[in-house]
C-alpha cells in the first residue's frame, strides 16, 4: 500500500502530498496517522492524507516511513483541515496543524505524548503462590500481598515494598505478576463559575419548542438542512436549551461541540456544562497549560469525553459521531482567527456539521444578518423572569422584560458624562445598587498633543497615536506594544504644555470613583486582565453588595449578574466612525448586548446610551431592542451594495518592512479628502508623474510616499485576478503597522469559490516571482 503524506513544515514552498511505501508493521496505517518520514537527508513529521493501491513513482524511488506516532486524528478531521487550507488560502500544513494533537504545530515545536507508566497486577499463579509451596523472597512476597487488592504502579509498589523494577521483572518471568504500560490519568483543569447559576428544573414553553426543533433536525433521516438559529433576548434561557440539546445528542450515542466566546470572559457558561455533564466534558481554553491541553485532547480522542466546550479552536475537537455543534453568542467577533489561517469558526462549524450530518445550533440575542438570512429560526422572546421592571416612570417599558434604553446626545456637552448619566449613577449610589459602564477605549486618554505647535505623539512603528496610561507612567501603542515614558515637554518646540485628548477607561474609572463614592469601582480591560485578573474582577463585582463595573467591550459579554440596575454606554457611535461595512452591525450588537446586562433582577433596571449622534440607525434599533428591524434594514443595504451575505469579500494585504523616509522627494500628491497621508508643507514644487514642468506647490494637498514594494505587489496581484463576477478595489494604503508599510486590495465576488480560486492563483504567482520578493502577503476571506 501507498501512503500519501503531507509534510508538516512551515515552509510554504514544500508542498505534498508525497508517496511512501507502507510495509511491515506500518502496513495498517490509515488516513490521519502521523508518520515520521525520510525526506532527502532530513526526517519530517507528516500526516497521511490518503491511502492508495499504487503510486506514479517507480518502486525503487519509494521510501518507507521510519515510524508512526501513537496519536492520530480521525480521517474526517484530515479532510476538514485540508478544506480549511483551501478555503482560507493557506498551505495544507497550516490547515492540518489545526486538527492535530495540541503542540504538533507545523512540526517545528516540541511534541507532547501521552504519559504512560508501568503498572503491575497479580496473576492467578501469583495468588496460588501466596498460599505457599513456592519460594518467594521477603520483598517479593510483600509486593504480591500488596497486589492482592488491586493493580498498582510499579514506582509506588517499589517505594512501599522495596521490591524494585528488577524484582518485579523476575516475578513476571515466573508468571506470578503481569506488567503493562498503562495510560496515566489525565489532569483535569478546574473551572470556576461567576454569577448566578441556579439549577433549572422545568423548561418554559418557548424553551420546549426550541428544543423540539433541534431534536427534530437531529433525528431527521433524510438529507436536510440541519442549521438552526436560536434568537433569544439576553436572559431568555438559551443556555438551558443548549444543555438539553447536548443531552439529547449524548442519549443518541452522539457527541457534541459547544463553541463559546473567550472562556475567561464567560466562565459561567462553560462551568454550567461541566456541572451538568461532569467528566464527559472536556474544556479547551487559552489558559490551559500545554500538558492540560494535550490531556483534554486525548480524552476527546479516546472517547472518554464526548462533549467539548471551548472557543473557536474547539470546532476542531477530535470527536467522532458528532451530532451537534452549538455556537453560543454567534455574533461574537472572537470566532474569527486573526493569524494565518484566518478561519471563521462559524463557517468551519457549518462545514463540519454538514459533513457529518450534525445539527448546527447558533444562538444570540443579536444574530448576524448572515445567519438571519440563511438559517431557519426559533425564538425566545421573553426573559425568564419577565415581570415589568422599569425603574423610572417616563419611559414606557419594552416587551420581554428588557430594560428601557435612553439615548442622549453629547453635542455641546462638556466633560465625559451627560447630566442624565450623572443623575442615573447618583441614583445607583443613593440606593446602593450596581451599574456597568462601557467605554470601548482603554488607557487614560487617546492621545497627547502639544498645545503650542500641535505635535501629536505617534508610534515609531505604526502610524497611530500613542495612548497615555497614567498609572503605568507610559504612553503605549495598542497595535504593536511599543511604550515610552510620558514626555515632560515637546521635543519640537520645547513647550511644556502638553494636553491630553480623549478619554479612556482608566480615566473614566477615576472619574466614576469620585462620582459614586463610597461605592467601589472595578475596572475590566486588557490592562487589568492579565494573569487571572478577569475572573477576579468579575467575582469581586459579583460578590460586592453594590458598585460599578467599568471597562471595554469585555463588560458587555455574557455575564449574568442579576442585580445590575443601570447600564451605561459612552461614545456609543465611536465604532460607527470607522469606514467598515460592519460598523453598524458591531455598534448595534455592542449596545444591545450591554443593554441585556441590566435589569435582570427583581429591582429592574435601565440603560443610558451617550452618543454624538443619538439618531444613528444602529443606536435607535438597539434602544428599542429591535434586532429584527435592525437586521431587515441591514440586509436591504447590503443587498444594494453586494456585501455579505449577498456577495463575498476577500481582503489581500501586501506589506513590506522596507525603511523609507516619509518624504523622500519622490512623493505623489493627493488632493484633500484622499487617503490618510499628511499635510504638505508647501515648501516644495510638484512634478506630475511623467515629469512635465514643475509647478509651485499650492499647499492644498497632502503627500504620500512613493509606492514601495507592497504597492507594486498589490498592483501585480490586482492585474492577475481575472475572473467573471470578481471585482477588485485598490490598492489602497493602510496605516503602517509594526514597522510594515501596507497596501490593501478588496476583492468582491458573487461566487465564493471562483473568488477564492482567483485570489489564490494570483497571490501564489506574485509571491513566487523574484520581482516581488520584498513583499509578504496576507489573505483574509470574509474579513470581519
Ligand atoms: P441566556 O443564555 O439566554 O442569556 P440563561 O440561560 O443564562 O439565558 O438564563 C438566564 C437565567 O434563567 C439563568 O439564571 C438560568 O438558570 C435561568 N433559567 C433558564 N431557564 C429556566 C427555566 N426554565 N426556569 C427557571 N429558570 C431558568
Ligand atoms: Zn510643540
Ligand atoms: Zn505601534
């Protein structure tokens, strides 16, 4: 037999599969086996992607694999990994790395193996020997005695009885004990829950109906669409439906995957699955040690665990007989992977569920337009405890037990907080209640500028401003991590007056402390999060009788604090000021999700949303808890523009690390209103491209550096993308990031696979040409 082996190498150029001859002990290996193979003078680790009768190579050129690793992956996952490589325009090795045992990577890192230890058990002959008539040393007798009850690890036995490894081997030779390598128990990580988690006895009528829809799809015999969207307002009991759907899958002898956004932010959901299903659950999350991660993977692979709960990578869990994939909070951006391959776990889940006839259950209070359009739907319209709960009279209460939302305009308001917000926070202080305040910007202030000359402090590696972090005494770049001390004076003009512009969570926290004293203020953002800080902050807020939780979008995730009576969103339309077709969707979800955190308990609650333009469509719908209406408008707009889900977008970013001065005299000029570049000093003359007579500069334009290798490469890619129904926009310059100049193309394709294929062949051809050696390429299918 011939094994077709894909080598696991980070090298893009080395692409299999390569044929190897299977013989002897390795004759039986199948798809998914991991082999060590000779490759020229090297040895490589590879995965069997196909087994065939014959090879096109002459027999004398076929080598044999050197060894097979103990771990392997199901054939189904090998197919999934290769599909991801195709779909997201990357190498087979990078696609396969996603489905292999943790730590395998692209073969470069250190590998984990299951831990084994030698264990001894007594044989029948051994038992008889203890009754007499057989010559036994004192230690050997002690060892046999000790094994009478149960088998034991050899190391522990030697410690207790003094009968060492050699002594046991001699007993084994005489047939009195049996020795075998046994797998050691794996280490289970511990999960702590935060917030309310009362056991649920009955189901509401709406929950029953939703579950029935899931089960009907699970049991359907014929080929059919098994995707289902569970739209349910926050607190409507979606998690209970997931739990019962998982139980239904297990009862049918099938396994289940539950995808959740970052577990650190939502420990509650994961711990509910562990409570319900105990050891049949494996939890994968980012804070596991490498050993814990490997052990959880092995428990899934061996079938000991049949449910996997985890963030996006859990979609590759090595389960067989999959019956259900749940995608909780399906609108969450964390399902998209940022690095290569830039896969979207929701799209992969769809593919995997379809391939194995499993139900795909996506749930959210604010589902994506994509899912609303494409999936059949069930709804949970009411919060579980939906008494009328508004705490203030003038607003009428929305249906479903959700809190009333007030939009306030910030035009002409000085200071970060509107009077309505101050009043509401003051009420929380007086009544000793709880509030959550969201500001999606961390640090003390956005940027520093010189009051004299207008200098703005920027990152030396990225074309963005540095953010002041006062407690740390530094200014840092939120893109590359560059940090420098806070300046005392302006290096350009020497002025001592440096002003702070904009407000971040750090400063807001300090402001709130003054406002609500003596209530405590807890801050949650990427600065306070490292090292288990998230759990601790959430727990402290949960157990405090009263207080304010302030932070970035982290505070709007799925926590369930029953006694929050006020939610506040600051600068809610900041996200709308980004030129991105998903800006509305993101803004809507953020505000609606935070609104869902308030008023879950018996005291009711309300929400105040501050914005520059409180009339923005996304905000109006969010204030009315109107996901239906928002999505309808959004779909209309996207249909007109050919955006997803009515078309496919692929982004290609070409970059180069070349040193380049900002204005090397070779620049082009862009009229005001063009893309990012700086203002021109007016101190030069301009020469049109092609070199006609220089004209005096009017000063009314901005300058861009002349195109570098990244732009040339992007232009070359653009020229090569040539397929009907595929349009290319750009190249457009992006701001410099981590020292790299970038140029972007956006590809719009009516037909997904045609678009992907066109981009793949164009990028492969440009990236392998010597002319464009100076550039690198990142392809992002379905950019978020
Ligand atoms: P969601 O996931 O939709 O935000 P949860 O599943 O967190 O909602 O449910 C909100 C609260 O209601 C939880 O505390 C949960 O234990 C409780 N709950 C869910 N279903 C029921 C039920 N049928 N009866 C009573 N309480 C329930
Ligand atoms: Zn200055
Ligand atoms: Zn930077």
